[in-house]
C-alpha cells in the first residue's frame, strides 16, 4: 500500500463522519482541480463571463459532501477523488449550460451561475450549519431501510458486509442506495448526473 493511501483513506472516513476540519482540508486540496477544469470547459468567452468557477466549485463540493456522508462513493486513492470531482464538474457545467440555453437566455447577459439555477449548497467553513441542514433534510427523505444502508456505508462497510447484515445481495443493496440518493437529489434540486 503506497504511503499516501492511509492518510487519504483517513481523510475520506473523517469527511463521511462529518468532520469539519477534514471537509475544509479536502476543499483546500482539491478545489484547484475543479477550478482548472471549469476554466478548461469554459473556453467560450461569453460562457466564461456567465459562469464563475467558484460557484461551480461550491455546487460540486456540496453534492460531493452530501453523497459522501451517505456512503455513496468508493474512493481508495486521491486519483479516484480527482476523477470523480472532474466528472461532477463536467456534468454541472453541461447541465447549467443546457438549462441556460433551454430558457433561451442570452448567455452574454448572465452574470453568475446563480442566474442559471445551479444549486450551490456547499458547506464551506462559514456555511457548516447550512450543510448540516441539507444533509439532515436529505436523510429525512430516505426511507428507514435506505437510511440504514447509508449509515452502514458511511461507517466504511463494504457492500458484502452490508448485504450479510441486512439481507439481499451486495449489488442489489448498492443499487438501492444509489437510486435513493438520485431520487432525493432530484427532489432537492441537486444534479442527479454527478456520478462517474
């Protein structure tokens, strides 16, 4: 096992547990990757004026933290996280651009990502309470069975262990939680197309 895997795994476990310091550390380490990807995706000068890379970062991190706390992601290495965050970033920019064009807005007039209805629920250091409220609302919309699956995943249990504990197959339980997270994401207005 490479030397950097243990600290990374510890960081992800702490993020899943809701550790504010771990979340801040994760944002500090990986936000530059997201911003770089946004700038790359927005080569069109008119779109670049319409979208702020910080707004996209906040939206991506908000979705990531909620889903990570619910145990949706399997991240073993920093490269896995970077790949996931870049995929989420692409999806957010594509979705926001489509919404903007579908509304037939002149993208030269929009001044921020908020103008194109991208949800930005990021629990940054000054918004921890809002993040906790979002997670609580998210969890309240899960069924009891779905909440048990989310809790077991957030504790770091593998799908085989979860299936053994609650019944069913590992793949069936994984799909059940994935569908539940997608459903609640749609209900709350988070983008459901955030997966790799």
